[in-house]
C-alpha cells in the first residue's frame, strides 16, 4: 500500500482545478447549444447516407479542370493578399516597434515621449485591423467591389496586415537591440541599422511566421469563398448546394494537399535558414 509520503502532493490541486474548469465550461456548453445526441445511433443512418455521398470522389475531366482553376485562384488570393499585407505590415511594425528609436539608443533604451505618441496610434490601427475577422471584411468588400476574388484579396490584406505588423514589432523588440543601437549611435541610418543590426537575427523567425500566415491565408481564402470571394470555397459551396458529394470530397482532398504543401515549404525554408 502507498503511504502518505508517496502520494502526489499536487493531486488535490489538480483535482480542484479540473472541477473548476468543468464548472466554468458547462455554462459555455449550454450557451453554445451543443448537443452531442446528433452523433448517437438515432441519427446514424442519416449520417451514413451523408458520408456515403463522398465516395467515390469526382474525377471527370471537366470537373478536374474546374477544380484546377479554382485551386490556382485560391493560391492567387492568398498570395496576393499576403503581398499587400506585407506592404502595410512591414512599415507599420517598424513604426510600432522601439527597436529603431534614436532616443532609446542614446538614452539607454528609454524611448522619448514623441516616440511613444507615434507608436500608440500605429498599434491602435493594427489592433483594429486584426480584431475584425477576415470573413467580415470579405462580406464588406463583396458589397463594395462585387463578387469575385478581389474581395478576398482585400480582406486578407486588411486582416493580415494587422496580425503581421503586431507580431513583427514584437519580434523586433524581443531580439538583442545592442547591434542596432550601436549602428544608430555611430551615425548609421535607420534602414541600415535595421538591415544589419536586427534583420540577420530575426530573419528565420520572420520567414517562418510569414509562411505560417500564408498557410492560414490559404485556409481563410477557402472560407471566404462561401460569401462569394471566389476560389475553392465558392466551388465547394456550389457543390454542396447541388448535393454533389463526390465533388465535395475531391475539393477537400485538394485543400488537404494545399495545406500539406504549405507545411512542407515552411519546413524547408526553416531548415535552409537554420
């Protein structure tokens, strides 16, 4: 038998924490109206018929051509949206970060009052851009520019510029500031100080996060297709409306391959820069 000394001293705190977590989770389950009964045998036949429609996946030539075009459009939406997001995020992150502050370099890391007054509005804009989901931006842009991939590109550009700008600024501030400050104090310009004092230390991390966000943009572009922003999402919406389960299965498989390819690209880039 186990004596009192051999018992886990953290057992009771963990048990108490589990009970508290369940007590807090239960109201959330009630508010979300989650009903696991739909997965019980009463609805098994209906679910079985629904899943059976997915086999075999559609593979006729006309549909595969349409699927290929939608895949290219999805990649184009994600890539173009990320490119526009980078054009906004990089300068915004430099303005929101204290890494290239001349006053901080000359006063031992303490930024000036004017620098803080400039950074807070920029950070506020970044917070606003990333606080609104891309699907909401897509709905607004569909109304503004009409149906099509342009709405998806603009939605990704707006949302991801806020995300990238915020994370880039934190990455710049988390690295060693002494090389950049030394370059600033020696009379070097801010861009040169950034290129030679900060970027070499954070390049791999920036690239890894950017590729990860590009992968997220691919998924987001598929979701935005359901509101008319083009790509695989719009095609899968049409297939679901026509009860074409085989086409839905082929689109899901294509989407899976896209995500796997993006993940492998991220691994390759991190390995080359390691």
